[in-house]
C-alpha cells in the first residue's frame, strides 16, 4: 500500500465516513461515559480492575481482570444499574466478562 502521508485518514475521519464505524465509535464513547458515571460507586482498588466493555441494546458489559474482582463487582451491579437509570441510561442488565491476562 503506497499512501501519500497527506491522504492518510485519522480514525475519526474514517468513522465519520462510515455509518457502521461511526456507530461503533459512538457506542465505545457511551460505554466509557457510563463507566465514568459509576466510578464513584466502585471502591478505588477495584476500579483499576474494571474497563468499559461493549453495549448491546440495553445490556452493558464490564470487563474485569480477575474472578475475585468480578465476584466483588457482581454484588454492586444493582446499585450501578440504578444509578445509570437515574441518569437516563437505558440499562436493563450489566454483564461481567473476566479477561485474565495471559503470560
């Protein structure tokens, strides 16, 4: 691929030119905003184990880095969901996905 530097697209430009990429970008932004909205409800040490995950309709996924973090976070899901609903987010369920780093 021989592209001239002035013709390279930024990710944002590509997203703007593609409805599908634009929607994915919008969902990623919304997911990060949801995590930001609830992070004050998650204890500091646990917060570093959590990342915003995909949104699928009214289901939101949080990515956690260990089973222990998932177990602790699972107890907080009703409060997180309630807080998001009070802020106008349509979240009927929050799913947790454990992603353990491979060494």
